[in-house]
C-alpha cells in the first residue's frame, strides 16, 4: 500500500493473528491453534492452524477448525469467513480474495468433559 508519505507493508504474521482472533469469535467454531498455558493467545500458537498467502496483491487465507456437534456447519463457517474478512480489511486495508476453511474435527460434549 502506498500513501503520500511512503509505503505501508503489513506482515503476513499480523494478518494471521487478526484472522485467528476473528475466527475464534464465532460460537461453536474453534480454530485449531490452541491456547498457551495462561489461556491468552499468542502469535506463535495462532499461526499453527492458519496460512496466509499473498501473490499479485491478492490475499488468500486457509483456516483449519473444529466445530461443536450440532452446529450447522455451512452457516457457522460463512459467519467465520465474513468476520475474518471484515476484521482484516477494517484493521489493515488489505483486500481478501479467498478464505478457505477446512473442518477437521467435530467436538462432542461427552468427549470434551
């Protein structure tokens, strides 16, 4: 990005962290990155389940998630995609071309208790 003063370059790591936080805001959907020992997110942990690819000024994001049993997956994933896209574009001005979400696990209450 350019402005009248100079160039603004936003790191892929910044986009990854924003994507991870935005994805974790969706009820019943869990990005597969985990949390550190004190239950606060950190950049190294968040980046494990999320991949950001930028080429030709097009940004694509891949996110691996688990969902709660009973969640209507298409609706929850669409909400996740919209939230991630809106947050990244609002905070950084970076335009998102694709957000691909891969549902890797179903979380059942009887297995998580």
